[in-house]
């Protein structure tokens, strides 16, 4: 994984990448897909307008009514998207799914207020023996902060969890006048709360997977 100086305001177990996190692109109402060719599935976020009635018939908040869906490949086409249900999705926005290679668990970020710590938190849901999804659990303070975390991704070797965070990095501002370019570097650099990429050991998932 990348290595650089640790931010003073972040837990010591987290290390930021100096690069900025690119925002996920929107294609119609389908957002941030995570396709698994080896298991022929495509998990993605779909924005659902508040006026649209879903099967679950649960209330939705304006502008945050996003659920996670899955579409399965039948050998020729991907099928009709299926909503993952209320164990994963909520009346708040649920976004950016990462699905394990064996579909044992799914990671995502959500704006739910009852169990959240910030604007967005990372959650995990485990696959039950009957194939359904278990109740989503907040990943806790080892990853989440009051500022918002999103876009989880586990490296192919299963060792590291990457995610984006809006947490600030404490920096010492210069006392003397500086050039415009230097000011721009300060404003646009890591820790400007426009999302940076962080990583942490994927071992933090073990307590949920046992």
C-alpha cells in the first residue's frame, strides 16, 4: 500500500494516500457499479426518486433515496436488478457497494442517522446460510469518523481496506505572505475535506466475519 506521513487528526492506524479520490460517475440512475465477472454479478447503487413506490414501501428522504441492487448474468444478458432489501438498504442513502469475491459479505457507505457517526459511514452486511443478507453493521471507530467515509474497497489479496474520507488534516499555516501557487497547493492538497484516500488493515473486518 502507499506510504506517506500520517495526519495528526487521524487514528494512527490510518495512512492517507497523497492522491485525491475521484468522485464516482453517474450513468443515468445507476451509480458506482462493482461487477464480479468470476461470479457473474453486478452490484450497484440506484437512485430512487421519493415519489417512486418500491416493493418495501418504506419512506424515503429527498435526494438521498439510493438503494443497492444486484443484477445477475445468465450467460447472455444481465437480468432485472434486484433490491438487496431492508437488511442492507435503509430510508437514508446507501451507496458504493463492494462485494467479496465469494459474496460472503458486502461493504457500502450509508447516510443513516441512527447508527452513523458522520455524514457517511462504512457498513458491512454478511450473507446468511439461506442466501439472504444479515442486518447491516457499522464498521465502528477504527474506520469511521464524524466527517464522512465512503467508497470501500478490499484489495484482491484481501489484506487492505481502502476508502475515501473527508476528515481534515491539521497543518501549520505560514506566517509570512506566500505565492498563489503555494496557497493553491495548500487548498487543494490532502486533508482539504474534499475526500482523500485512506487504507487500513482488512483485519478490522475479522470481528464481523467470525
